[in-house]
C-alpha cells in the first residue's frame, strides 16, 4: 500500500525540520517522504485527510514491565515495607511467583493496549513470571504481533527461586534469542534481574552460554538502590558495573537500567563497552531510591522508561521533568526529558532492532500517533515541547508499520472490551494467588 497522509501538523522532535504546520507524509514500506510545501502529485492507493490533526512519531518505552500491568489497585502489602528490598520481597517477588499463563497473557494484552492507546508503538520489556517460564517470551511476541507492535523481550534471571528456576530462565532466554534474533519486529535480549540477586557462579554460567550466541545483549537493573552497590562491594568488586564487566556481560547491545547509585569509573566502562543507560523517574520516585544524576543522564544520553509504572510516555516525560525540577534551585540546569523520549529512545530502538525506528524521517518505520489537539495557545517550532508534555493527551489514531491499529479512537481488529474484562478477571485471580503465595 502507498498511503498519503495530508493536511497534518507534523512534530518531528530533534530532526529537521522539527515542526511543519501543514504537511504531508508519504508511506510505502516505511516513510518515503515528509513534504513541507506545495501540493504533492503522487499516485497512491489511499489518501487520508487528517484535517489539521497533529502527528508525532510512534513512541518507545525503553524499559517496561508488562507483567506488572494487573498490579493497579491491588491490596497493599501486609508488612508495610520500609525500604527497597522489602518492597521487592513483599510486592513484586510475590506477584511474579503468582503469575500463570493466563494472568501473564492478560498482563501482556492489557499492558500493550495501554501503551498503544498512548501512542507507544515499541516496547522494550523485561519480563518475570517465575512459575511460568517456558514459552512465556514466545507468548509475549505473539501478543505484540496481534497489536502490530515492535517488542523486545527478556526473561528476568535470578537466584532467589533456586537453581532449577534460574536454569529454566536461562534456557528460556537462549531459546527465545535463537528463534527471534532475525525477526524485524522482535528483538530478544538476555534478562537479568539485578546483580545483587545473582551469584558469581550464575553470572559465569550466563557468560559461558552467551559465548556461542551472536548479537546478544543483556537487559538488567543496575544500582537502582544502594543495596545493589553494597552487595557488589561485599563480593570484592568496585561497583555493579565493574562486576558485570568482569564477567564480560556488557556490550553495545546491553541495556543497564536506573544507575541511581553508580560509582566513579562506571561511565568509563559503559563508554568502552557501548552499553546503554535507561532512566525511570516515576519508578525511582515511587520506590524512594533517589534520582539518577543529571550529569550521568547527559553524558550517557540515557533513554527513558517507565519500569512498569505506566504505558504513557508523554506522561512519564512530564513527571520526570517535574520530579527533577522539585530538587533544583532557580537557574540550575535540568534534563531535557523530551530529548530522552524522542531522540535517545529512537537511537536505542534503532540500534537494537537494526532498523530505523522513532522518527518521522525518510527510511524510518511508519509508526506514528495522531492527536486531535486544539491548543489554547500558539503551537510552533519553538514551543512544541510544552504542548507535547503539558497539553497533548491520548492520540485518536495510531499507526504501526504503515497500518492503523487505532482509528478514530477505536481499536482495529482487537476487542478492547474483552481484553479489559479478562484483565479484571485475571487480576482478581492473581491477587488471590498472591495471598496464598504470601501466606
């Protein structure tokens, strides 16, 4: 199909031009051309008049936890956790052991729906269902295909549930990697929970298995809390990053998440290996672990993720802006969260998937979000960030790979009501299973 989108306001962040008040987008196996002036004279299969609506690139969540989708509104933990480790023990490690295939599938469906509804077309997911391992990543890929979305999958390896569970998790990562490494819209990564829940023996086992694989990269939480840093030091390493590097686990395809409590020298290792950093402001604030330093974010050109908090990346960028501003004095420089979202995430996704994702430029995937946005103030090339983060909400249309998945605010070829009804049902079952697991 050759499709021409006409009469649209185009916001193409950190590209050139960034803003076109009234333009055209020609699509055929990706974006062929973005036209700023004149009336294009193309022979096309379909011409769609967007009537002045605003088009943004399909957004990317650089670190998601779709398995936590059904946690919204669940009962508060019995023990009233007072620190990060207790939060993991009393909430997330109970939830991930309580998931079965049906609740995992419902989590994937409802989570991807939330992302797609907010114009997010690529999700880099870090999955954990510790009692449903075999085939869980295939289920993720199958579900993402139904939504037409780009997905990166990795299964969280940890020692906390015993050697056999660790081994099964490692096997799941390797099997998924081998099956999907050539896929266009699926990017397998190797999932590790965090350094402090993995022994040296386990890290060596992972490293040894990866020696026979190609194009692999790990996806791991790093120094999110001081407990992770303290654990690495107690094992004789300078830092979490130093420990991972000692086992040759960092490379140009690796994602290191958080980095709140990095040590001096960690950036040098990350630069040398080419590993990429992803910042998750709302989760860090919610878990009260601190805030990733501004200088680190800027030097590493960090990406932006939600760590399972939500599927709305515009909201995540806004929240990050406000959280950081609350800790600054007047005139002190902050972080450009729009740049993280629209530039750094696009760079990360393009690198991982091996094709151009995340911009409205020639040669990029035809992934885009259309907003029926009527601004109350002037909207132009100089102030689009303010409108995107503080004015625009959910898109009315979403396209992935040149095909509308949401059109006129309705999901195409998917039953949204059934997805949400099933999510409600599975959430109640999951919460009951958590009670039994915790008991």
